[in-house]
């Protein structure tokens, strides 16, 4: 790790938006959301509610960004059509 | 060269006049006795169009410092002023300003802290804030207030320093005392103090994050970097002082020596009390007593090398503090610091502390004559009986009113 | 302290005691002297007895304590004599300048003062010319006449640069009147 001479000036963070590279997906210890695309109506409530911006909008469907998803389960709770289920981290995808 | 203007200014007015010439972008301040005149004059300058600055009339000193931090982080030249309780209320933000390495300049009209309620002068306020990471400069008179307010911006904004600076002058004794002050022309100030060149200003085009979490894995490195910068700033301060002296015909040093040639004992003073002490030294010298005086201008960073040099060869030093550090081993912070600085010196002098002039108690030449008598006695006995003695206080153990 | 002339002003809050002290210092500054002017630091209270101080010197002034052994005492309000020991510490060869209707001889006896005394009825001058009992400018006329500490012209210049228009004119008139009407013991 950096010495006092190598750390940035007063600990400033000089690369904008570098929080994105922080793999918060590693925090997911018990369960992860899994989308059933058949049931998804593309209402985007999950996209609105996700506190970490870990729902990726694609053409006509949504995807989970597991690099950042912390597994909080809000998306599954809010989904009105039951398209998102929380599954054990241990289960194969 | 044309003779410079000499204006009748009290300490507060001298600070305000200097600040006006330094053209701050933002002034955020809350008036408090005895600093009030500074805030009044600066708001007049802004209202009258003589100073193009954003004047933020804040609701507290905590907000004053917060606003200065925000402004300075944006790259603005920011200034504030306070005293006593106001500085105490600012306390947590003082650390933020220095840790962000923001070159904010703040005048402090030194005033005692409550309680009992006291609006008069001592240095309880800034001495209590000595570990906040700010550079601290103490001034003896209005002329010094003027000269060092201008230098403070230059020091603070120097890229080798980038630290906030407190420019202190004694409440009432300097803040409300009118004297002749030789002022520089606006052009001279402009040539000495270029516009601020911020290093990492907040800028949406080039974002940076200031004040994020510093986890234990990073905090020590960031803090030690700050400590090194603070210690090293002394060289830059000396350099700037030299330039100021050469440019404007002044003769300031970091430590000022007064009649120290051949002195065996010396007073070590800080702030306005130095003037009255010099009178006492003159009287003692007239009687052939080997007495001198050292005035400390800079308390943070502490000028340890300069002080060791000045104090070597003396038999006794009487350190005149302007506050009490309650329960400490040496009465006041200055005495503690001086003693600590001398500890590893081979032929170190005896050092005795004299916390003096608390809460505005008027200190006269006679008080200093008594102190010097005490120092001469210690020199004769080559032994110290007490680490410190309060001066200007009725009752046993003290040197009377 | 050698060569420093020390002046102590007595009066009441609101009478311009501090301004008198400062105007005197500024007049001396104009003459190239070193000066110091400061109030006895306290809460400014209208009507309460207050003090202000001026030091004037050819050489730089270092001392910053209050003034305890003045060369000159100036009393702006004769009623403070009842409660304040105005002559305390006044040097024997000094001057006592008082705004009063009394003659200097009478005052000298009353106060048992060794110093030289000059008096003037500055209140009546101020009431007539300034429309209010602001005696801080006229008393300077008497100070100048008796002590010659600064030149009358210097005081007038400072009044001109401190006040504006008619206020300045009337204050200058008041200074000149007091200068003329000054009564000095034995003169």
C-alpha cells in the first residue's frame, strides 16, 4: 500500500467516479436476485427501487449487475409480477 | 520611491485594511467582541463597492468556518475573523480546514474564554486551538497585524504550504488601540500577492472528492503527510518573510531578539505584552543588569531551531504565557513547548513560566521588573524552585496585581 | 518611557472621550510623531465614567499598559470629579485640563492639585455651536492652548478629514473658541 509520500494530496480522490470499481457484489453473503424473464413486464420498478443501481436496463428486459448487487432483496419485494426471486448464493445460477 | 502613507488604524482596522488589499473572494464572518470592528469595516468595504467580495453574514462561527471551507475548496480566497467563544464554536471545523489543506486566513482578536464571562484579552482561545493544524502568527501591534495579514495569504496559498493561517492580535490592547500604520499601495500588495492558484479546486469538469472516509489503512499516512507539510512550512515562511522585508523595508524575523547581546537572563514573550516587557528590559539595562528579550512570532509551526539558537548561552529564561493550561506541568503551553524544545540541549538555561495578564488584567512595566528580579535570582542560585508563577493575581504564590 | 507624553481623558460614555483621545493621536501622527490611542477597555455604557488614553512620542512606543502617571489629564465632564480620582498619578509638572465653569484657581484648591491647570466652559461652547454638549473637540482647543502638545492647525486638519461639511466647520469653530477662551492659572 502507499506510503505517506505516495498517498494523494490530503487523501483527495482524484479519479472521478472510481466508486464504480468497488466490487460491492462481494458483500452478497446469503442470497441473490434472479429474474424470470418470462414473467417480467418491464415495468422497471426494480430499476427505480434498487438502492445500488444494480439493475441494468436493456432493450425490452432488465438484468442484474452482480458486480455491484449487495443482495438486499428490495427488487424482489417490489416486483409486482413475481419475476424476481431471491435464491441462495450457494445455488448454481 | 514615494513615501508610503501612514494611517491611524487600530489593530482591527489594520487587519480589515490589509484584507481589503488582499482581495478575498469570500468573507464569511460573525461579529464578536473584540473582533467586531474587522467585520464592520469589511462589510462596509463590500457595501461601498471598494471590495468585490461575497460577504456572507452567517448565523454562527461554526457556519463561518464551514462557508470558508466550501469557498476555499472551490478555489476562492476565503477569509474570516473571530475571537474567544467564537473560535471555540468553530473548533471542529478548524481541523477540517487544515486537513483539507485549504489556505483560509483568519484573524483572531485574542480574548479570554468564559466563565466568568470576560470580553478582555488573553490567549486562552488560540492556545486552546494550537493543535488544530493551523499556522499561528502572533502580533505585537497594528503595524504587525497589517504586515502579517498580507503575508498570511501568501504563506497559506504557497503550494509548498497549503495550510490555513491564524493571524492573532491581542483583544483591545491591539484591536482597539489606534497607532500609525505604514500601509503599502494596492499595487505593492498586488505584486507581492498574486491571485490564488488553487491545486485541486472543486470543478464539475474535473471532479475530485474531498473529505471522504479515511480508514485506519490510510489515515496515518494522510496525517503524517500533513505533519510533514506543517513542519516544512517554516522554511517557506522564512523565505516569504525575507521577501517581504526586502520588498518593503521591514526587518521581521520568526523570533525577534531585543537587547540580547551579553544577556544572561531573558524574557520570552508573545503578542502585545512584548512591548511593555521591552520597556522593563530597557530599565534593567540602564541599571546594568544583563537582561534581554525574545519575542516569538510564530507558535505553529514551532520554530524550534531558531529558538534553540537564540536561547543558547543564556542562564535563565522567563517564559511569559497569556493563558493557563489547567493542570499541566508548566502553567502555560508556551512554557511547556519551550522547555520541551530545550530538553536535549547540552547547556540549556533554566526555564520558568509566568502566566500573565489573564482576562485583560493590565500588566505594567513593574510586573516585568519583578519577573526579571526573579530570573536574576535564579541565575545567581543556579536553581529553580518553581516551574511557574502566575503574574498579575492577588494572593499567595502569585506575583501581585 | 523616556520622551513619551502620556495623556489620560476622563468623561462619560457617549461624550466622545475615545474620539477625543483618537483625534489628539491623529493630530500628532500628522506631525510625524509616534502615537497610541486606546480606551480603558470595558463595556461601553452611556453615562458611566470612562477613560481613554493617548501616548505621543518622537521615538517608537513599545509600552502597552494603561496610563497610571500621566503628564496630562483631560476632564470632559466636571461631574466625574465627584466619583473619579482624576488627578491620581498626575505628574507634578503636568497639566490638568478641565471643562468647567470654575476658574483654574478655584479648581486647584478644590482638587489640591500640584499640576498646572487650564479650564474652559466647553459645554456652553458646544451647546451654542454644535447644538449638543459634545465637548470632545472644543476641549482639544484648550489642550493645545495650554500644553502646546500639538499644533492647532493639526487638530483642525484632523477634524476636517474626520467630519464632513458643516459638522466639520462648526467643530473647528468650537476648537478655536475654546482655544481663545481657555483660562490658565496665573495667565
